[in-house]
């Protein structure tokens, strides 16, 4: 079963990303190291596989 957008948001926040807002259903997250990540969709929507992959990769990059 795919994860929810809210779970991806929680993962990003746990890794140090901060939500700086967005337009509509888009949320822009910024990390103090300068990495940005944009997520789209409502919090209760299922996350698409490429979004999960992008979040996982972004978290991996900032934890280096």
C-alpha cells in the first residue's frame, strides 16, 4: 500500500526541512543546507512512487 503525503511531510520535517508554504496543494520545503523539495497533493492522498523516491533521496543527501 502506498504511503500518504502526510507521511512524506513528516519524514521531511524529521530530517530538518521546513515548510515555507506554497500555492494550492503544493508545499515547498527548504533545508538549511540549501536543498529544496516540492510536494504536491492533499495530505490524505496516496503518494506516487516517484515522490517517495524523491523524498528518500533528498533525505539521504542532507544526512551526508
